[in-house]
C-alpha cells in the first residue's frame, strides 16, 4: 500500500514538473513579446520562478498562482527588475520595478497561455 502511494506521489510530482516547464516556456515567449512592444530588452532571455501559492477561483476551483522574476534593460547597460504574475494559466500583470516605482507593461485581459 505504501509503495502505491509513493508511486502516485512521484507521478504527481513528475506531471507538475513537466507542466511547470511548459508554462515557463510560454511565459518566456509572452514576456519577450511584451518587452519588445515596450521597447525593452529581456536580459538573459529567461524568467525565474519567484513564488508559488494556491488559491480558489470564483467557481471554487483550485488554482496555482505563480510569480516569475526577470530583468530588462532600456539601453543594454542598466538592469531593471520585472515581475510576471499568473493565476492559473492567465497572466495577471507584467511590471517593472525601479527606484521611481512600478510600471505596468501588461494588465490582465484574461488571456490564457496556450
């Protein structure tokens, strides 16, 4: 019985890991597009998972919330922190944070990643 539970847990973890990799690749593509539209360069061409949490949607469905961190540049020299927030597979916001405050590059239009 314990080996079946362990096997089930391993399968769930592998599926979660695989899904997370797929979402991350889609987030990178979307982040590149938004940054290019804003005249920013996505540094290192990648994003990193910063936080992960769980919540329930309006229809009481379990949702995974993720925040990805990335860095952009306006001129190729400076480094500006950016954050992409997701609820489920919907991007909520993409914003940059500087000492002058936050700049929102994208606000949720309830567009899901595909």
